[in-house]
C-alpha cells in the first residue's frame, strides 16, 4: 500500500499502554500503519513525503480543553497590558495606539492590578490625562473589572444605577466598573463587534495555534461576561469548516432549549458557580487571608443548581460547570449526586472546569460520579506557589490548590486547557507547569501531563475513538517536537518547540528543512 506521508525516526507516543513506536504512515486524513525499525520503507512511493523526527517525541495533536476562542482572537487585536506596572506605562501604550488609530475606540486587556505600583484600577480622570479623544476601555486580566475614560462613560452608556458602577463622593461615576456593570459593559462592547471582524481575528491567530501544536480546541463561548452571539458565530464557523483545526463548542448558557435547538450535545464551560481567587469571588469555606470576613460568592443556590443539573441529565446533555473554590465544587458535586440518584445516568462525562480547590471527599465523590476535572496547570505557573497571588489570597491553603497528584492517584480523569486568553495558550508550558509544581507534592509525570492534553482530553469530548492516540485508524492529528520530552530535564520542558503540526493528514505548521520527498 502506498501512503502520503511517513514520520520516521521518532519516539511516537501512541498513548495506549505507554507503547512507543518509531514511525507512523499517513494516508488521507488517517494514520494507517505504525511500527518499529525500518518497516516503513515498504510504504514509500515517489510521492511520499518523509518527515524525519530526529529522535524527538511525536505526540497526538494537542487538544486544549478550555479556550475562549472569540475572546482570544479579538483580544489579539487589543492593547495588551500584561506587562504594565504603573498608570504611566498604561498611558504610554494607550497614546501609542491612539496615535495609530485616532478615531477608534481603544480596547485594552489583561490589566493585572497586583502588578501596578498603584495597586488599583485607574479612574476616568487618570485615564483622561493620557487620552480623551476617543473611548477607552480597560479590562482586567480575569475579565471581572473594567475602567473607562470620561469619553467612554458617555459612549458606552451604562446606567449609573447599575450594580457595580463605582461612584465618587459626589455620586459621579469614577469610571471603574465591577459586578453587573462590568458584565454589561463587556457584553455591550463584545456585542458591537461584527462577525466579519471576529472571523478575520480568528483567522489571524490560526498560525500561532498551529505553531503550538493545537489540532482541537474546546471553544467555550457566550453567556455572562461574554456575548451569546459568539457561540452562534463559532457554531456557524464549525459548520462551514473554514479554519484548519477542530472546534468543539461549549455554549455558556443556562438556556437548555436553545442548546437542543442548535443541535448541541453539551452545555456550559465558564458557567459560573463562583468567581476567581484574584477577585476574591471564588467561594471558599475559609476566610480570604487578605480580606476579613470574605468567603467569595456563589452564583447559584443549591436548589437552583440542583434543578438545572437535573434537567441536563434528563435531556442527555454533557454539562461543564465553572467551579474554583471548595464551596462551589461542593454544591456542584451535591447537585450531580442528586441527579445521579434520580436518573442513574453515569455516562454523560460531565465536567468541572478549573475545580481548583477540591477536598479529598470531593475527589472521591467526583470519581464515583464519573466527573472529569478540566484543569489549568498553567494557572499554577503564573499564580501558584510561595509568595504568589494564591498565597496572598488563600494563606497556607495555597499549598492545596490543584492537587493533581492526589486526584490522579484517586483515579480521577483530568483534561487540561489554557483558559486562553486569561492565560496564553501554550501546551508545552502546560506540561511544564504540571510536572514542575511549586508545591512539589502535586507534581505529576510528563506522561500524565501529556495524557491531559491528548487522550484524556479526547475522552472529555467523547472523541477517544478517533483522536488523542497515535494508532491505526485514528485521525492523523500529530505533533512532532524538537526534543524527546521523556529524556530531558523537567525544567527544560518549557523550551521545547513544535517542529511540525499535522491536522487530519495535512501539514498546518512545519519547518520544511525536516521534510524530503522520496
Ligand atoms: Zn474560562
């Protein structure tokens, strides 16, 4: 039999029982043969493309289990404040963008207030000093807070009596928005962005995703703080198959009927049961170390969550609930326990997104209920460990966040995502972060980390029969790396690069020096 492509001289991780093979033969969109030694030679013809993996790891294509696609794409066109450490630095970036595009709104993202020397959001007067000729919107890294200039107050027209419009002593808006006001401002702005703009923005980030080895992403779209139009737009984009990678839509809505009408089999994503550690809104059973008397916020009562979860079971929908603190995980697990009691259905592979602070009891129950934890190892890289934001907020409980080692030892299935673009999408950094935890007892192996973004992630979207493995009959979604990641120091994992990404048999990223026609 003749084949289109052969990857040889690799350490090809099949992800089945830790088996490693030397080569893969690809025909059309599938892997049709795998093997060791030089058995591949019989499949070569004059048109076969040979890809020399040079002894490095070859992995199933990476699957990002939690990715805000429209946000990531649109944000790639915004002013990035990630590195800003003062109002003056923010001002300089705004002036640069304003001079480039003087008539347009200026959207600034990823402001991390804890990095600012002022340790707070700028108010409208402070932003006006830098730019007052067009509307400016600044959003926090976790999306939970915004600021606008005075032009922005007039332009975005958020009613002053909305909860979360912060006012000064004269009862005038300061330009800083939290809670409902922030959510409304965000969704007004996001709703005003055209599909054409979104499509261009998405197309423009595809090259970056291919370079990272991504072949499938779980697109978590719509709902509170986002725009429902994004979910419909992504659904249409999936149906038109206009981008190179596969997207699985998770629509963040409570509207089950709408999900059924759209023909979707799953619901949720960032369907908020609580908030974030950063904003002290994640619901925890102890007091925030840096805010007396605060325990975070639950966005559902137990009763409301029970009835929603029950309905998802009855309608046969896979459900992904956003939970971060232990109190949120607790009510989510209680709702699932009750729904399983009522329906006996354990086959829907429901997910808890993030699930950062589960107790041992939660982990045991989650395992019994067949729940999957969709986790973000890279959070720990940015926010975990001693002296980090988690320690500031949680005190000694920072040592208990994301207990991957214990979760896996208890038999829980973990899939991983970036939560782009809260955190940049970088699968190798994800592996690095899971293997090199700052609190060492939570470390997992390279293989376990790889499972989280390949085979486990495929299982978490019911696609383990066609993705997540390098085996005959599987889709040819393949990543070739520049190192054998099982034979380098753990601290070097984040320097590993992708040399080729193959999606459904097509090379979507690659360094052509590696390839030779026969
Ligand atoms: Zn998210």
